[in-house]
C-alpha cells in the first residue's frame, strides 16, 4: 500500500543474479477491490507458472492478497511463501486510520479490511511460510508503540501473530532491501531446489 512493484526491483535483481526468475505483481488499493486483485494474481500464477514448482513472496498488504488467493492455488500450490512485514492481525495503525477520510480514499476497501479482526483471522496461512519482521522502528514511551519492538508501521506482535518469525533490523517500508532477509530467502530457495 503506497508502494509500487518498483520497490521490489532490488530484491528481484538480487534473486535473478542467483538464477531465479522472479515476476513482479502490481495492484492499486485505491482503484481495485481485494477480490479483483486476488483473481488477477491467481490468473497470473496459473498463466506464468503452469505446473512448475514456485514460491510466493509478498510485502505487507501483498501478504494479505496471497493469503486470500491461497485457497485457489491448488494445482499446484506454492512450495513455500516468504512474507515480509505481514499484518497477521488487524493492526493499530489500520484501526486508527480507517476512520480518516483521506486514508479511506487512498486505501479503498483493502485499507478498511486491514482494520477488521474478523477478516484477517479468516485468512489461510499457507504451509511452509517464512515470516520476516522488522525491528528498526523507533521506540520511546511517548510513541504509538511505546517501547515495543516495531518496524514503524507494525509491532512485532502484529506482524508475527504468534507465529515463529525471523526478526531483522529493518523498517517496514524497506524490509525487502534488507541483506539478512535476502540471504535467508536465498538460502531457503537453495534448500527447496
């Protein structure tokens, strides 16, 4: 949300140098519904992948789209997923901003869904999902997260949802450029290969 596929270009470049074939997927929460984006993602995967093994990597709202699409990705399902800074529960920021008109206008239906516990809770977490959570956000008693570990947008608790995670010293917006994240994903992909 608020980013484009360009934000993933550096990670795509790094993965290509290792011999992988990453494809970028863009969407607009302002102009599209979750169902429209989900259907486009499913169609794109079925068109580009056919029966080859594949993995999915999503950042923030992208992980929600993957989780929403997962039940339709059965032939074949992804062999693994990598989630960067995923909102695993309705987060404080979305709950707060969902009442603000400009946020609602810019983030559309998807921004509102991020604030709904019932929506987030019903999403499937694909098996073999690795979650990366940033801890580079500011901490101080007077800030929204207080002294809780966070990435500037999500607390570690909101991004982990009680699942085992890999924490990295990164902020939400740039976690995809983190060297520890890249190295861990590369090692995981080597293991899968």
